C-alpha cells in the first residue's frame, strides 16, 4: 500500500491537472459545452496513450540511447526542479492556435510533460509496472474529472486559491526533483 500511495502521489504532482485549470479555462471559455468536452476527451486520450507507450517502451529507448537509470534519475530531478521553479514563479507561457489546443499544449506538455513521463519510468523502477499502470489510470481519471469540473472548481476556489494550490504543488515538485537527484547520486556512489 505504501508503494501504491507513493506512486499515486508522485504521479499526481507531476501530472499537475490542478495547475492546468487556469490555462484550460482561459482557452476554452468561448467554446460550446460540446467543444469543451471534445477538447478534454482528446487531451486525456492522448495523455493516456503517451503515458502507456512510455511505460512499456521507455526502457527500450534507454537501452538504444545507452542511458542508465541513474543518469535518467539525475536528469529527471534537474528537469523537475527547473519545471517546479518556472511553475512557482509563473514563467510558463504558451501561445497557440485554438484548434491545436487539445493536443498541444494541453495533452503535451501540460499533462504528459517531461516531469510526468519521467516520473512514470521512475515509478515503474521503484514500485513496479502494475502499480504504476494503475496509478497512471487513476491520475488521468482524476485529471479528466478536475478539468471537467474546472469551471466549478474555479468559482469555488477562485483565481487566488488556484494560484496558491499551484505554488504548493510546485514546492512538492521541487522536493521530488531534489529527491530524484539525491537518489541518483547515491546509486552512482554505491557502484
């Protein structure tokens, strides 16, 4: 159960569906309900497919590129740390066309971004493929629900509340990045 909770929480933080709420709302506020649902479905579907492909074929890519898990762990930690800092200071900005929104940037990189994909491989190595697969499915389901009800969540929490939650999630993300860097260095020192 401890492994399941650790995997679920780390994937939830890096998927950052709550952090996507203001972006989703700002780009879909003029859409009809049907169009919003379609955009959301496509985004979630693409995110899920990419996640599963990365779960099953990410290791093959490592072998092909001759990258060790410890190399990836350290690089991932650095990426997570940088990502969390940019999220924390609000430096992430995207300019896109309306019709591209479902896939880029909502599915990639806002949902299935480097932080989430990195965490999938790390979770698989630490907690196992089955636990990671279940946690991917649950987190993508959570993301769908959160974004589906984003307008209601936004009204309840407000813009300031959403920004506060994003800052807290960014701090956890930074902590996770530092943990990955530390564990990667510890593994290299042991061998």
